């Protein structure tokens, strides 16, 4: 009788140890996944900031390329165009 009670007690202890160790391993796995997710969020945030800075630079470059002074300079120097005289301008009726 004592032997069977002792064996049951050992099996119960092993079961509790197995559950405890499994829980600890599960907890460690979740912590590692949480840490990796934090790193991924950090990388995504850095990438997003770089894209925002690049977009801002493109906006500035677009405004420069669309500036009337630049277009007029290219028309005069590279294309040889001049502003029309007042006689050549036809008004709208």
C-alpha cells in the first residue's frame, strides 16, 4: 500500500514538474516573440521615417523643377525662346 501511494506521489510530482517546465518554456517563447516583434516595429518605424524624409526631399525637388524662373531660364538659354511682344499677344474677346 505504501509503495503504490509513493509511486502515485512521484507521478503527481512529475506531472506538476512537467506542467511547470512547459509553462516556463511557453513563457520564454512568448517573451522571445514579443522581443522580436519590438525589433520589427523599431525597424519599420526607422524605415517609415526614412521614407518620409525622402518624400519631403522629392517634394522640394519637384517645387524646384516646377519653378517658373527655372522654366523661363531653360526656355531662353537652351531653347532660344523669347517673350512675345505686345503686338503678338491676342486678347480674349
